[in-house]
C-alpha cells in the first residue's frame, strides 16, 4: 500500500476503501497506518483551503487544522479569528465534492460568522464558482434556512454501520484520550514518522 497521497481525492478514495472493510478488518489496521493517513489528510486540507482562499479572495483565513471533534454532527468550525478546523470524518463518506463543500462553507464563515441569508448566498456563489453546485441551482437559503446539518451535504452514508466503522478509525487516532485534537495525534507520532511526512 502506498501512503503518499497527492490530492484530497486520493485521501477520500482511501477513506472510502477503508469503510468497505468489515469492522474486524478495520480493527486490524495499525494505528501508524491511520495516523499517516490523518497527517497526509491534514497536509492536503491545509494546502487546499489556502489555495481556495487565495483563488476566491478570502483574506481573513488565519489557520487550518484537521481534528476529531467530540460532537458527531460537526464537519467543521471557524472561529471569529479565522481559525478553521475540519473534522477527519468528512473524508469518510462525503466524497471529494463534500470535502470541498465543507472547506468553502468554513471559508464563508471567515466573512459571516452565522448562517444568515448573506452567508448562504455567499456559500452558493462560491460553490458554483468551484464547480460543486449546478449553476442553475438557486435556493440554498430557501431550502435550508439556518440549517447547518451535515446531511444537507447529501451524505452518502448508505451503510447503517458507517458511523460505527468511522469510530474505529477515530479511536486509533485519539486513544488513550478519545476525541481530542491533533495535538495528541502528533504527540503519538514518533520523530521518524514526522520526518518522513514533512
Ligand atoms: Zn456553518
């Protein structure tokens, strides 16, 4: 297996492949393998978000991190200082366009720190610009109101046990303190692994 990924699409494909395994098979995958995937995903999320910010003209982005949130219904957050966090689970079932959608969503929060009509109008505009929403589509606001529910991203979690499978992945990253952030993830990585990835 090759653990060098060139794009978010590669990571998304690998994540989808992992979700096709049985729980037993997932349990047998080493922590190091999952940590490598996480670190590669973070590297690519950071560069893609910066690339999108530059090309779309968002100038208030401060930082981007990949995390494992405790709350299961969140895919991303953005604070008022422009610090964006993306949940690793976004890779496991939302597909490439879902990931880009979450990045654009959080970038729009660097301008509007709410889910107002202005926010959704901006989100719709940039989603069309990056090609993840049909140009004919008009009405995100009408359909979704203030909803910020992950399922509006057309989540294809077609398998009922999908969230349970993802939990196996998450626990490999976050143990022995489940659900904490990348600080703990990185502490777990040995120097050799970090050197290979940087
Ligand atoms: Zn939001």
